[in-house]
C-alpha cells in the first residue's frame, strides 16, 4: 500500500488582495477623518462666534463705562458736590493733568 503524502500549500500573498485591502482601509480612514474634521471645524466656528459675541458685549459695556466715567469726572459735578459740602474752589491749588503729561513720563 502506498503511503499518502500530504503536501502543504504555501500561502502566497497576492498583490491584488493586499492592494484591495489597503485601498479599503485607506478609504475608511479618509471618511472617518473627513467626518471628524468637519465636526471639529463646526465646533471651532461656533466657539469663534461665541467669542465674537462676548467681545461685542464687552466693547459695548466698556463704552458705557467710559461715558459714565466722563460724566462722573466732569468739573461741573465736582463743583456741585463741593458746593453742597460748603467747599470753595481755590484756583492756586488746581493742577491739570493732560494726556501728554501722562504719556511723557
């Protein structure tokens, strides 16, 4: 009786199958990254809009505070408060500071 010889088949890596798997894998990665980047871009756009809204609100608030500061620092208001307190203005003691004096320190 003849002996049965089993031959092992060598697994060969075919270039076509490797290429097909590589292309599928690359396509999946491309789609996932495109979706992620699109959602991340939307998130960044939303955050940018929110920050611009906050800047606009703070600018408006800053302008209102500057106006209030000018009203509170007006010489007429100071004279009125002094007059209500019984004080008078002595011109010899008044020192005027301008923005040039501040900048030229």
